[in-house]
C-alpha cells in the first residue's frame, strides 16, 4: 500500500487557482488521470491530469519538453489514446509522474508559464473510457447489498454460505462500458411474471442503477502466477465511480444457474477520472469484520492488510428526472454510502481473482459491487431502497419512483475527506435512460 | 445463411497434393483462417489459410502480388498479427478471399508456381489465438448437458424453468484463452466438502474438460442495435474447437448466486483454425425441437431458421495420460458427439445476445457450451461420463479416471461429413494439465 508523502501535504497550493477552492474535486493533492480531447473536435484522444477546473494536457506538456527526459517513456505513453501502456509501466512510473506534476503545478513552480499553455478547460473537454478494458469483473463486496438483494430473491436464504468466505465475483461485459455523459435505451428482454405461464419479450420494467467503485488494474499478473495479498495493491492503478445498470426483471428470469447476463450487458457507466492509489493514501483505514463472523482464510488475511485495507470513500447517488430537468431542478440525492463498509477489500479481490492462476492485464477493470449501508437512505440500488419495488420513494417535487423511468439521469459521485488531508473527489459518472427501441 | 456454391464442388482438387487425401482436415473446400509463424522464430505472426498439410502464407502471397488488387484491403488486413481487422471487413470480403484462394489453389491454376513459394508446412508452424478476443460469452446450449449437470447440482430440479426459453449464457474470461498446444497448472481454489464446516484453499480435485464449439463474431453490431434472427449469421466469421476447462469443486462452492468465476478462468483452449460459415454451408441441417417442448419466442424463431439453423458437426474428445505418452500409446477416444443436437443455434445465440442492445465487436467469441449426446460415450465432460465422479471410466490400458490427473492431455477434434460434400475438419484443440503450484 502507498504511504502518505509530500504530494499529499495539505499546505500545497497550485498556481491553477480553481484547484485551491475547498470544494474542488481536483486539488493538487489529487491529480487523477483521464483521456480527453476538446469537445466537438477530431483531435486525437490523449491523457490529461485534472487540476481544479482545468486539464493538464500531457501530450502538450511532452511536446514543449516541460518535464525531465527521465519521464519520456511515461509521457510518450500518456500521448496515446488509452492509458494501458502507461498503466503497464508500473508504480515507479506512476509515482514519478505524480511527483513531477505536483511540483510543476505548485505555486512558485518555474514551469508555470510553460504549462499554462498546456491547460484545457474541463468545460471544453469530452472524455473517453480511459483504458481499453480487456476483461471486466464485477464483485459483490457489500454484505448489506448481498443481504438486501438476497432477501428479495431468496427470502428464506438471503446470505449464501459462501459469502463470508469468498469475495464473490463474476465476469462482466466490457464492450458496453461507456463514459459518463452517455445515454442508453431501456433494454428489451425476456420477462416472466411469477404468475405467468410463459415469458414475453418486452421492455424492462424494473430498471435500476448500482452504486459501485470501479478499480483499474495497472500492471500485469501473468497466467499461473497468483498475486499474494501483500503485493496485490501494487497491481492497482486507481479507482473511479461506476454504475452497473441492472434490469432486475430480466435478471430474475435469466440468472439461474449461470448468473446475470443480458440484465447487465446493455450499459455500464464509468467516470472519466482515475484517482490513483497513491492519491488515496491519506484515506486508508483499518479493515475489520465482526468478531462473530468467519475470519478470512490465510491467503486473504494479514496484519498489515487489517491495518490499512479499507478506503474511506464517500459515495453518493443522485437522480434528475425529465420533469426536474424541464423545471430547472437540480439533481436530488437518493443515497449516501461509504466504501469503507465493504466486506472485502481491493487487495482481497485481486488476490482471490488470481489464486487460480488467472492472469490480469493492464486496463482490466473490477466493479466493487453495489456499496450499500444499512439505512434506507444509504443503499446503492433502487431494488433495495424500494424493497423490491414494493415501497416507492417520493422525490422532493412529489414524483415517485419504484424503478427508473425514461428520461431519468442518474449521477454517481465519490469523494474522500478527513481531518488531516485535503478533500479529493472523483468527479461523476452520469447517464440518462432513453425509451426502449421498438423490436 | 451462406448458400452452397462452386467453392464446395466435390470435384475440386488442389495442386497441394496433401489436400486431396480423403482424411485431410483441410481440403480445398475448407480453407480455414489462422494466425501463425514459423516455430521458434521471431517472425511476426500473420494470417494463413490451411491447405492439406501446408499453410498458405497470406502476407507472403500479398508481397508477391498473387491476387487481384481488388483484394488489397483484405490482404493488408491478413498481414496483421490478429484477424480482427479482416473480420471487420464483412462477408463480402471473406467470400472474395475464399473465392480467389480456391481458384489459386485449384489444379491448373496459373498461380501455382508463385504460391508454391508462399507455403509453410504445418509441421514447422506455431500458432497464436487468431483474434484479439474482446469479450467471451459462454452459452449452455446442450439440453443433455444441462440436464446431466443439473441432476448433480440440483437432483430435484435438474432443468431450470428458463432453459427451454432462453439461450442461457454468461460472460467468460477472455484473458486466459490460449492456443492449442499449451499446458496449464491445475488451479488452486477454495474447496468445501459437503460435510466440512469451513472451506480450505487447495488444488482442485475435480478438474474437467468441456467439449465445446467456439464461435467468432466477425462484423460489429453497435450498441443499441439488436440483430434480427435473419441477419444473425452475417455477423459470424466462423467456428473452431473450444475446451472450457472447469474446476468442478471450485465451481460448486463459488457459483451461487452469480455464476461460475474462478472455476473457469484459469485456462481455456482454442484450436488454431477458424472454419468459415461459408465452408460449412454444405453441412447445414434443419433445426427442430420436440413438439412437446415450448417453441421459441418469435424473436428466436423463423421458418428459414428451422430449415437450416443447425450444423452437422461431429465432435470428439480424446485423452492421453502421462503413462500412455510414456508407453507410446496414442490418444484414446472418450466421447463422440454432434453439434446438430444443440437445443439452441448460433443465430439464436447472436440474436438473444443483442436483444437488449448489447454490442458485439469483431473477434468477440462465444462458447457453445458443452455438447453432450445422451449415451455415456457421447457426453462432453467427465462430470457427466462419471456421474459426478461416482463411476470411474476405465481406459484401454487399465488406468481409471473420475476427473483429470496431472499429465493428462485432452484433445478436442471436430469435422463435417455427409454424402454430398467433401469432408472438412477443424484440426484440434489440445492442452496438458500440469501439477498445481505451491501456494
């Protein structure tokens, strides 16, 4: 795990003034990576680092030789349209770029005049999925979510016997992962009401979001080489916000015995910025589970891991309905949760994923699974908030929701905040539901 | 669906003599695509077409301008180290190359002297996975397999209610798909005996093969654009043999509620050659299901589809144990099956996969699921052949197997044969089990 170093110093300020606002997601202590270009242009996508309301264009910075030649390999990689090559360079390269950019963007830097020419306003940018995601694995690490959903699918058996032993996960569909700001059609699929004799093909009626943390693998783990828990985080590049849209009625009919398939593969949404594990160092926390629960098998447990395995990361879901948009009403919070309640940690996910010899590649992606607290206003999916659609929620403007309606925009946000460090944010993962297409 | 044309003419012979042997997998009527280089060299991988015991090196053929300039885009694509770009060019391009290569390799071709210089012996070649597989989906289309396995996991409820309505599938792991000829370590994983209180981390004791047909998507289907049944096969490039190695004990403990995960992701094996849908045209058959079974929903059904939806493709599993290898004993057949017994067709898989708007990309891959007949000598996995490991099978040399042992090599073969066409083959998908690594 990364240790807290001078790049986290709360006294650091940037000459990019907007980065010094206390509510900025992107102070100089953050420095997340993304892939962008000026909106509406045919410029090549390339890497940028968010700073305040600006983006430091890393290709432009390379072109003007802003940084030491020792960073040339990294800067060349950051000129490519995906982050995979940079990810593959490893923690040393990631840290060196962070260190150089932190110094260059700090008040008093001699590079201010040079790099001021390399800034692009975020308001003028469009983004792409920042990595080519080879394989995407969705985990299920929130025991509250597993219990809440389990009650609906299996009232007599909500939490399955393997849950407390295995970081349960399944393979997801990578082709339909899109960048924040997109919209997608409500999926058609086979639905079968419990009392119906046969299924029908129809638009999903129980469309839901899932509030997840996205995890990008940085460095490869070759086939046949399990990653030990102590080494696991070295392979992780960073985190983002992730919405694993879910069609609950399609899921209920299709998921036995091989798991969710078309109920998930129509769309998933990632936020543009990847916050590095190094940036998250001040927000690490101890990881524990109740003493009465089974403790992890040795390959998933260690003293160090228990000390620092968790991430104190606030997670928020907001909704803006079509009516709210028409009326000029801002998005409204549906839930507030925290990744530090996860029953399994990032390191445990990596180690378990590779214990069978499975390889991981740069740009591979994990979803954390829906992160739910216990109270109704802290659950990460409507199926939990509405108790399976039985208890609608009422929005401030009087509209009700059991599941999502056409025109709804759902936005996920995340941020880290504590008493000893500068708050850092993740930006947002937002997308809008379009009507189903005629089939 | 492709129609039978002159490239299938049984009277066609090649000037590559080995292609005219009746037992050759690769007569001039086949012409499958693969990715190869000379073994032990650092040559770039590029596309080849199998002919008899030779490979027509398409990069070399392009370099000597053997073909019409109208094929230049295809030949440039075939000079790349993966087939994805060629796949993306579509059925017209695939057919044009097939037609040109068929004419060029036929007895009497004026190109014989030129192309004779472009042949590489298969005995001197090594292969790579022929496409970059973005997403891999494993289906479950054999009702015999679903019933046999269902009996073991759920004796009271072997065939789930959705099976006859949905081409059940799940997302698989693409990173661990390897080319025939590899070996892999027996996976470690969490195992929990039914009478054990807690799981342990240990080498898999119930390692199995799965006899599957692999299906490569050729042309893209964009997000939000379902593929109608009548158009489905236009997106399919071709078929291969596929072994979806499975750790049954890991699977039994992990698979609820989200499906198989580490029980499958340690290794999968593809054969080197992709037999195109056009080459398979003479072997298409009517697809029916028993009148007493539910008939498919309209989006998965049509008159044309019933006429020609199936593929008459023989499938075989062979084993060679370490002892057999040491004693010079050839691989022994474990099962013989046929893809024409599949409860769901290729077109139904494509159409169902996209009905929710999910996109397909060139090089995406489907597994058909284990193809099992009814009799014990026609089932595509050991878990079926040994009734869950309770009834060992005895090999000719007296060795017994319930599940696979270290040193076992499993080989899958496939071929199409009928009275009106020349037999075509798929080559083989073979791999060897190594001992588990110490953890």
